């Protein structure tokens, strides 16, 4: 009787160890997936995010909502999510013409950001195209470089 009880307990422990191992594997896997997702996003996004904070946020605001009648929002606007060349050109040349965003007209000029590198412009534009609920495609440094070369007011 004693022997049987002992082996029963041993058997149970064995299953328990197995369960622990499976749980451990499961959490390791979860961790890997999670850190993968992070590392996939972070290099470009953290560069874009800090550039946004440094150069754009004061006017376009933290949530990209802009300031009514002063600075247009970066949400609900095809300037941001649409044609890449037009968007890149806005950053390289600035913008100084009345525009309508979300049924509101804006007149204030925006200065050029051509002093930023191709990579920096690509990063900040990719950031605004994928932030604030925007779901558009990234912009590559190479694409900025092409537009910069074509641009008449090139630096
Ligand atoms: C000094 C304030 C200011 C700063 C800083 C600024 N902008 Fe703007 N931005 C404006 C204004 C004003 C307009 C509207 C210009 C016009 O109507 O001609 C505008 C327009 C835009 C537009 C097109 C309109 C829209 O909302 O879709 C985009 C895109 C844009 N800005 C992106 C940026 C990015 C990216 C940065 C940072 C690198 C930045 N802006 C920095 C004031 C600013």
C-alpha cells in the first residue's frame, strides 16, 4: 500500500514537472513574440517619434490633432496618408498656401524641413503615416532622396 501510494505521488510529480515545462515554454514563446513585435517597430518608430516631438509636436500637437484655425491636424487628411511625393515635398519645401483639412481652412505657412536628412524625413513621415489612427505605408529614405533631387528648391 505504501509503495503504491509513493509511486502514485511520483507519477503525479512527473506530470507536474511536465506541465511546468510546457508552461515555461509557452511563456518563453509569448515573450519572444512580444519582443519581436517591439523590435520590429521600435528602431524606426522611436526615431520618428523623437523627431516628431522635437520638430512637429509644438504645432501639430501630441495627438496630431493640430490647433483649430492655426495648424491643420495630421489625421483625416490625405496630405499625410496619400501621395508620398506630395507629402515629402511639403517637408522639403514647406507649405504656404491656403489648404482645407477636415472642412477647416488653414492659412498659416509652414517652414521647410529640408535641413533634416533623408533618413530623418523618412522616419518622421513614416511615423505620422502610422500614428494617430493613420494606417498608411512607410516612406523610405531613398524615396525622399529622389524627391529632393527632383525638387526645384533643392538644398
Ligand atoms: C510652426 C508650426 C509648424 C511646425 C513646427 C510644423 N508644421 Fe506642419 N503645418 C503647419 C501649418 C500652419 C500648416 C498649413 C500650411 C498651409 O496651409 O500652407 C502645416 C501643414 C502640414 C501638413 C499638410 C497639411 C495636413 O495637415 O495634412 C503636413 C503633412 C505637415 N504640416 C507635417 C508636419 C511635420 C511632419 C512637421 C515636423 C517635421 C511639421 N509639420 C511641423 C505648421 C507647422
